[in-house]
């Protein structure tokens, strides 16, 4: 059985906060799908609180889409999904479109702006009701804001997959 892409990355080398292009897929029709790894917390040393990551999922997805849609250079790159990682150290963002290295600075800017938006947010959490959310009472805006502060207090770095390649002898 093939090893999943995320299991080919040495998680002991992942720093946070960081942005990484996790994968690029070219479809049979020639479209590109890019998957980004937004690493909020360092693997195996810290995790985001459950309610905070859930609230952040609702807010971060909303704010990032707004920034992409308003940017004339990014609006044609459609965000398909932003989802938390099961390990609770970050989020994946799936985008239709491909990117060049200079675009990462813009994505990081939008990530930071989204975290600022989370800090300013003082309203009902988007989609946090019985009709739109599978666990609508399981939210914490306070925890989401604590996560946002942690991101804003540090410099976000760009990670390269070549530097994170996992030596398969380590897992045999």
C-alpha cells in the first residue's frame, strides 16, 4: 500500500507557524489543484484546543475566502476547502490553481489578516447553529482568539518539502 504524502514529511523538522505547499495535482483536463499546509503549532509538542480549532475552522475559512475573492490576482484561484488537521496542529487549504513562490508572501499576509479578523470578531460564529454545523455547541471564540494571537506573535516561515523529506529507514 502506498504511503500517504503527509507521512513522507519528517514531522520532527516542521516548525511553526509555517506555510508549506503540501501537494500539487494536475487534473486530466489540465487544471491544477494545490494543497497548502498551514502549520499553526509545532507537531508533537503542542496542539490547538478542540473548541478553538473548531471555531477557527469556521472563521479562518470565511476570512481567507474573502481575501482570495477580493484579490484580482487570486480571485480566479478558487478555495475548495479549508479543514483542520486531525493532529490539531494546523489546517489544510485546497485551492484550484497553481502558485509561484512570490504568491506565498500574499497567502501569509492573508493568513495574518485573517488572524487579525479573528481577534476583532465579536459576533455569532458563522454557521454555528444546529442547521449548519454538526457540533454547533462545541465552539470557543476565546480559544480561537488565543490561537490567532500565537500566530501573530511570530514570523511565519515557508517550508520546503525537499528539506522535510522523511528517510523511510526511520519508519521501517
